[in-house]
C-alpha cells in the first residue's frame, strides 16, 4: 500500500461529514474518535507540494503484536562463537615450482 | 616597516625546558620565533628538553611528562632553581606522596633512588652542559615558554644564565604566567626580568623592540616586571589576536637538534606530530563554561584560522619537515571546518593524519567526513556516561550522544582518547551504579584513557565559583609546598588545587567505576578485542555478540524487531519517532517496552526517552 496524500480541503470535507455523526455518539465514543484522529495526526508529514502524507503501513507490521515480538526476542539468541568469515580462496594449480 | 638590519645584532633565544614531550616541537617558541623574525630580530630556538630526555632515558622522561599527579618534574629542578630556599632538600615528598608518584618501574625504594639520582646528579650536570654548549653570550634576550611542569627547569637555567651573563634579559610567558600567577612569580623569583601575561604573539615582538630601542616598557601591553621593588603590570592588549595574522611556526631547529641527539632519524619517515593552531578559545565555553575546565582564562572568545590558510599551512609544513602527522592544539574544532575545511581535504586527496579535540555531539556523517579527510585521532569531551553528571558539568551533551560518537568513531577507524571524570557537586550514587551496569554493554567500544576524580584547576568555574559549588576547602595541591620557597604565595601560583566538597560522594562510591573501567581496558588488551556487530538485509538482521571473551552468541531478528533495531542505529532517537518513521501500528509504549527488552540484553543504550542501538555494522566503510 502506497503513502496516502491529501489536501487541507479534503480533511475539512471529511471533518464536516464526520461531525454529522456527532449527535449519534456517546461521550465515550466521541472521546475515542478524537483519540484516533489525534494518534493519526502524529504520523502525518507534509510533502514538497504542501500536501499532507500518511505513511503506508509496513508490510507485516500491522500484524505484529507486542506479545509476538516479545516471544521472538526470547528466542532470538543462540550461543556459539562466530564462524570464520572472509573468502577462503583456493589455490588452483601447482605453486610449488616442482 | 622595520628598517633592514636595525635589530640584526639584537639576538634572542627562545627555550623549551623540561617537561614537555620529545615527539613534538613546541608551538609556542616556534611561533614566537617566526613573529619576532618577521620584525627583523635574529631568533634561535632551543628545545633543551631533548637533551634532558636523552640524559635520563627518553622513556623515563616521557613517563615523567605524562604523569598526572604530584609535581615530580617541578620537584626535580627545585633545588637548582632555588638553591638555599628550596623547600625539600631532604626529599620528604617522595615518602609523603609515595602512592602517587610516576611508575618508572621497580620498588618504591628503587624509584626513590632513581629520582634522587636524577635530581642530585643528572639535573646539575645537564644544566652545566647546557650552559657551556650554547652561544648564550650572543643573546640579549632569553625567553622561556612555560606550561604545566616547565617552571623550575626554566628558573634553574635562567638563574645560571643571569649569574654568568648579567646582560641577558630573561623573559617568561605561557600558561603558567597567566593572570595573577605571572606577577606573583615576578615578585618572588629574581631570575625573571619580565613576564608576558596572556597571549604573547603581539607582545613579545613589541617587547623585543622596546628593549632594543631602549624605550619604555610601559607602552607594551601585558607585561609584569619589578620596578623599584614593586611589581608593575601593564594592562593587557584590548584586542584579541586574530589567527589569520599568524604565520606557520618555525620548527627547523627542533628537527635539527632531535636528529643531532639521535631522537629522530635524519632520513625516512619521522614519527613526529607537528603542532598546528587553527583556533583559539572555546565556542562552547564562551556560552556554557564546563565546570571543571581551567583552560582559557581570558582567551575564551573563539577565533579560528580561515580554511584556505589552514590548507596552505598544512601543505607547506609537510614539505618543510617531512612529516604528515599534525596535532591541532585547539581546545575545540571549529564547526565551520566540517563544511569548509574537511571537504577540501577530501577533495584534495591529501594524506595527512590529523588530531583534533572535538565536542562529542558529532553525527555519523560528520565522523565519516572526518575519517575521509584524514582526522585519524580525536579527543572528544566525553567525561561521563551519565546524562545527569554531564548536566552538572555543563557539557551540553547527553550520555547517549557520547556513546554514539564512540560507536561511529570506532566504525570509521578514528582513534579516540577520552576520559571518565567523577566527583561533581550534586551527583548521586545512582549516577554511578547506572554507569557501572552499562559499561559491560560498551566493551566493544574504545575504553577511556583514564578514569578519575575531577582535578580542580585554576580558572575553572569550580574554582572561580567555589562558594556556589559549596567547596569547603580549597588549597594548592599538596606537592607545590615541596617545590616553591616559602616566599612564593602558592595560592597565587598554583594551577591545581586540593579541595573538599560539601555533600560530595565518598571515594567508595566510585569503586565500582574503577573496577568496571579497569575490566573494560583489560578486555581491549586481549588478543581478540570485544565485538558487537550486525549484518542486515531488509527486515532481517543478525547481531554477533562477543563482548565477553569466549561467550559468543548470535541474535536473529526479523520483521518489526529488525526494523526497530536498525531504526536506532544511525543516531539516538525516540520510540515515538521510530513509530512514525516505520509507520507502525504498535503503540509507542509497546515500542518502548521492546527497547527495554533490547536494553536488558545489552543491545541498546537507553537514556531517558532516547534510545540507541549498540551494535555496529559488520560491513565497514559505508
């Protein structure tokens, strides 16, 4: 999914429509909606054209939970010394001169 | 303009006496020679420290130069400097301060005998030879530059010169004569005719001209001298010296003398660091003076040399002296050099090796640029791995920035000299238990060169604002009393002070730090240094951890965990910033929790809300 860009007017139109829902929302639901918007606003940046940009969610990032990640951390370590690195070039041919 | 030949018979000699190191010439006398010669004075320089080093063994001499503690170097020349008035002919200092003497090898008794032999045999013989082996009779003026432990050796030679050649005017200057120290030494030490207080670049040539012309010294700024039994001090120059007006120092006689003595080879590569001065003062200290720093009494305003002049000086000095190593004597690198000097060095593809003192808030990109430009050695003002202690010091950096600098300097193969300090007003035991806990996580980074209680220096805020910092005792460092005669007011002459601090932590609070840093240094002396490095692919990394010898292991992280770790590698960041950068749906608190888990494994450094991955990329030079 690509980044989502938007203009101020698009946001204002959306806010206008959402405000129509206000009369149907409980106080708790109203607060929840505001919190969602506030959280989303934290992720917005502005591009060179002055448009707002929501970053695209990372692949797989949405599905990872804290518990999943903690489990991965617990299993991440395997003891053992570093294997040798580097290229072990083989000598081809006779270099002994005999 | 100076009339040609007007001063051609007015010879001056500038002397560098022990104790300064042998592997670099003195920039002070090298620069003053160039400045005085430009006004028409025939000037010679004499690095007499080299003769003494050869006499007592160069390695022993270097140990004495590098020793931080009692003024052993000053003590060695005290008897020759102040014969009847010397305070310690019986060598009581060697027993009183036995546990703080330089380690020259052997038992205490052997060390005692060695130091006594140097003082009672080598020093007089050295001075005798020095007096006979140089054409002093031609000199009208002999100047001594004195910094740290160069006072008594200079006084000892000056005393003999005045006795043998009464016509010689002795001139003293350097950091040891700054502020009230100079006038007090002039008041009490007969062999000093004139002292230059503060920067000598303008004053010294003007003094020579006034002496040669026989005009009044009252018109020369920044001098102290005895007049009718009183010390007369002329006001210092109102305008600070601008560095673009300073020519390259003349080191020719240093090299000649070092070659003659066999300290340097006459041909081939010469392991000498040429001092260069590209800036004076401290741009940070001008805003926030670090509480322990005693440099720059009146010279705090920052001035630097134009980059094109620095480039030209580097090139001309290399060609003249056949050494490619430079040590900037600047207190702090000019940040403008990051955009104006270093890129030019990269572009010119020069092969210099340069040392600089730097502020510790350098980024990865800046360190990479420094490495490419040939800055192979730095001394950052790290001083602590606790942000609270750094705040008390007024360092203007956080611990996490210090760690980040150590990481990227290590990655780009820049050698780092740094120190750990403790003993600051307001610090807590927690500040140190936290550092002790984190140090094993940093074993793959270069350890400190020293770790100690802060020294109290004249001119530092701890000294000048001692009431504010609640110092309950402030007295000249103990060894001064074994060096100077009673007539000298040590309160006015000492640069280092002993002190007590109200509410200070006891020494026992730092025992853990001593052990942790000793372990760190020990780990770096092993044949295989500690390592913490990672290999990475998109959303996948492996971290190899062998910070403890023989206890290697590998962490494998995929997906979000890998992304989280890599997002904290370039620079210190925060959970909220990482969440935004990666577009994660996890709450910021959950990310912080994961950072905590990385920290528990020693894979991340957490400093308040800031976090930093500790492993370095395994693949170099990016």
